[in-house]
C-alpha cells in the first residue's frame, strides 16, 4: 500500500475497507498479526472517552441485543429460510415469539452499526458471516455466546466485589470462590455445569468451537515421532494405546491423531472425560470410530497404564497448583519411564507482550475457577514438582499456546 504518510485519509480508509478474512488466503499467522495490529490501531485512534464509551455503553447493549435475537430464534430461522435480505416485517415473522416491529428495528439498527448484520436498505438487512454463523449450529458460535450469558459475564461482573472482599489477594479456592458468589445457588463452575443441562451444552459447544479455532497439536508435533518407539503398530490396543487424551471433551484433539495416522488400529486412541461428556462424545464419534471413549475422573488414578503418550489440552489451566499436581501425579504414575510421554497443550505466558487472547484467558480462569495461565517458569515448577522432566517447548505458530513435551523424571 506504500507509505501511509503519502496517502490521503480517504485512501487509507479505502485500503482498510478492502481487507477481509479472505484477504489472507488461509494464512492464519498473518491474519492474526493483522488483527492484533488493527486492534492497536483502534486504541491509538480513539480518544480516551471513546474507549470508555465503548466499555460502558456499547459492549453491554450489543451483547444484550445478540442474546435477545438468539432467544427469539431469529438467526437459526433466517438460515433455514435460505439467508439473504430480509425486511423487519419478515424478521418479525421468523421470530419464535411475538415481537413488535419497532423493538426489532431498534435492536437491528444497533447490530447493523456493529457490523453484526448489513443494512442494505431502509428496514432491510442481510447476514454477515458472523451472524450467519450464529444460526449454524455446526459452528458453535451461538453456544459460545450463550455460555457467556450463562456464566462468563455474571462472574466477570462479580469479580471486583470479590477481590475487594478477599483483600486483593489471588483467588485460590476451588469450592468457594468468585464464581460461587455469582451463582444463585452458590455452586462452583463445574457444579453448575453438572446440574444445568443447558449450561453444560452451551459450555461444551463453546469448548468445541475454541478447540477448532486453535492449531491442531499434530501440526506442531509430528505424530510419526511417537510411532518410532512403538514395537509394531499392530500391537497397539486399548491396553497398550498410542495416545490417551485426558479430559479430551468430545474428541477433537484425539481425532487429529487419527487424521495424521489413519492406519492406527481400533482402540489405540483413548478419549477420557466425565461420563456425561463421554456420552456426548460417543454420539459424535459414532459406533464405528477407532477411538475408544472412556469415562474417567482425572483426580483418581489413571486406569490406562503404559501408553506411549498422554495428552492434556487446556486442562491444567482450569486448576490451581495443588489440584494440578494431583492430576499430574495420577498421570505420571501410569507412565512407563523411558517410553511414555506427556504432552501438555496450554498457554505459556510470555515475559512481555501477552496477547489479548492469552491475557483474557488468564483473568477468566481467575474469575471462573480460581486458576490461571502460567509462565514458562511456573510450568517448569509445576511439572518438575510432579516428577516430570520437560523435554521441549514446541511453539504454536499462532502464538497462542505451546505444546510442552514431558517424560517421567
């Protein structure tokens, strides 16, 4: 585009208007670099009051409008109707509950101003890729937004009061914490999920979407390395598996292994999580899957001994050090020294320049679970304290997480 100083403001604006998600032709690293730069640009361009206005006025009402339109079933019905331009009167007819045209008009004016929909004419709108995705259950965008309404936003609003109450120390309580104080029944985060099917479904959907967004771990570490030490691929089985995915939700990460090595025999990949999650995983994987779903509470001894690799993705960041150490000890005791590996795929906070995503997750973990993201030195302390030796930190090209390769010390 040349030097910005040689361009008129109109030319600069036109250049930015020409850039979209597709401009990067699938290069996620470059797209994320540009996204971060665009956010820094906005922070520099806005006045202090404009930034304050955004936090105090814009964010709450945009989210409220999104949740209301989700509650009305508009996004799903719009997609099922084929998408395309719709007038306010047509959107009223798509709603699952009676809604006055002017109420919907006011909500859609706001959503158009924030590029959730495109305003194509007077009282006429069409979906953007984002709003189209809300209506597509496969994307899990709707579930992610509702998970925020259910749990993340109320807990976030409660955090200042809770931190003042505990004298501005770091929260460490698992059963009594900021989340329990924001919950109407004083349940902790996972307790609420276990007692509310809707909260559980939305959270699981959000976790699936989050995992799909991130770099598959098999793109960072070659699975073929694991096969080098296996006596023969035919000997792999449920009693001597290649990979055990500990706390693996509905199986996205373990499925990456099968994609990388489709010739693996049935049962050589084991997916572990709590019973209700494993039930959902079985429905997703199907009866003919080579992946073996197994209900397991990782705070109890690991039942699968001597696997070539144990894998944990965004598991340890849910727990303070004492609980994380118990989980790691259970895993290490099942490992065969000199053969088994543990892979921890999690955020490793940099010494400086923490990204928005990393810093957001760190404070969210404090808010919801009295947990945290960890620096490299904190990971070293935690893992070596649990009797493990770190072999290598494998960086994620998206610079979000790292894959930490460990062996029994």
